[in-house]
C-alpha cells in the first residue's frame, strides 16, 4: 500500500489531537496524531478493555525523522515506566495488557509490567525476517508479554484455535480419527494455541496490508490477541499505533478502537487502512473462525482445485 500526494493532503487534513480531558464518546473509534505523553492524561479513567503496546524496542532505529537510540536495560526500563505508569488509570479492572519487545527489551518489559500488573504469560513469535549474524545467532523471534490488571479478566480460547494439517493421522481402536477430521480438502486438526506462535508472516510487498512502516505487525497477530482478550464492542487502545494495525484489526473484528501515533505519515497510512477496513474485513490467515497454519490454507486450496 502506498500514499499518493492526494492521499497525504486528504489524510493530513483529517488528523486530530487530544488536547483536553475527553469523554468516552470523544475517544471511541479515533486516531490521534501526537506524542503519547500529551495524549494519555486526557483519556478517561477506566475506559480501556485491552491495551496493546508496540513501543520502539531497545534498539537504534529510525521511524521516519525520529530516531530511537539503544540505551542500557535500566534506562529502557525507566522510559517504559514513564508511559506505562500513565496507562494504569485508564484501564478497567478486568483489562488485559500486551507489550511487545525483542529479546533485549523483554527483561525490562517484565520488570516494569509486573510493577503495575499481574503477568499471565510471555508469547514468543517467530519473525521470519531477520539478518544473519557472523558472530551471533540470527535474531528471528520476538516476545509479547501478557499482563492483566486483576485475576478477573476475559480470555476466549475458543476464538483463537489453530488449524493444522495432520502429518501422522492417528486412529483409535475403533478405527476412528483421533483429534482430527477428514475433510474433502485434506486432514486437519484444530488445536489449542500455545505461547509459541510460528504461523505468522511479517507483512511483505505483495500483502495488501503492507505499508512502508519499518516494524509493522501482521494483522493476524493482532487478530489473535484481540479475539482472545476482548469482546465485541470493547475498547482497544494502542498508544504507539504506527501504521494502524491494532486499530484496523479492532475495526475489522467489531471492537471500538483508540490509537495514538506521533508520526503524521504513519497516521495517514492508518487512516487509509481504516477507510479500507469499512468494506474489507478480511484478515490474512484467519478464515472461517480459525487461524490457519502458515501455508495450510494454500494446501487446502490446492486439494480443492485438484478435485475440481
Ligand atoms: C514499533 S512501532 C509500532 C508499529 C505498529 N504496531 C504497526 O503495526 O505499524 C512504534 C511506533 O511508536 C511511534 N512513537 C515513538 N515515540 C512515540 C511517542 N512518544 N508518542 C507516540 N508515538 C510514538 C513511532 O513513530 C512508531 O511508529
């Protein structure tokens, strides 16, 4: 996806900021283009059901004209604390909080997260891309810490089942399939999702969701988190919204959204994606209410084609 000159003019004109304490109605289904530190104080108390934060990691990286510099783990923890502490007031007692990081940022995320919340899990997902290194292991995984405000939280495992192709089709004593089913397109098993996610693809040039944001998350990743940890109509908040993935997936799945992002260009991408989500609710890799293992939807399509 690209932005034409005309897109930029149109979307820039529509960008807003949150300048004073707001009501719930003022922040629902909204995207604000500003520094998170100026937005957070204006979000109403206990308004958020799900917080998904994908902040700059503890790496030296540029986001258009803003550069984030790698610092010590202690200094990164101080920075995390400076904004995470401001989110506590905004969360409902039943809210869930997910925070993304790479291996270097992960320890600080756990430390600061546990200052305010109860840690429930750490998801590790396989990030296919990643440069090889001459004197170290190639980095191709990332973490997402899952916290909750209390032990009274919502989690819908049935909404995030994984559909896998069956390699070894066990049968029971009566000759019946064990935990799998024969379909006209092949043999599949629907399994519970674990905290190791290997079915994701980082957006690349031919995927409709792809933008030029350097660290865009896959829509499929957000779909898992939003479906598991929110109900339809809940308010999902992303304070580092980037190209808009969280807000777009929340919209596609019938949740309300709030996004904050400091960079105008990324906000324009988010606006364009939100506009497209009004007519196209599809999420690559999530079909018929289940998450398909990477490539298995293709296998099923191929099988269907061969039979036709
Ligand atoms: C890791 S990226 C998020 C990517 C996003 N999840 C997506 O799928 O596109 C972090 C984002 O935080 C934004 N950012 C950094 N500092 C910020 C601040 N103080 N306030 C708001 N946004 C900020 C950056 O511009 C960047 O787009």
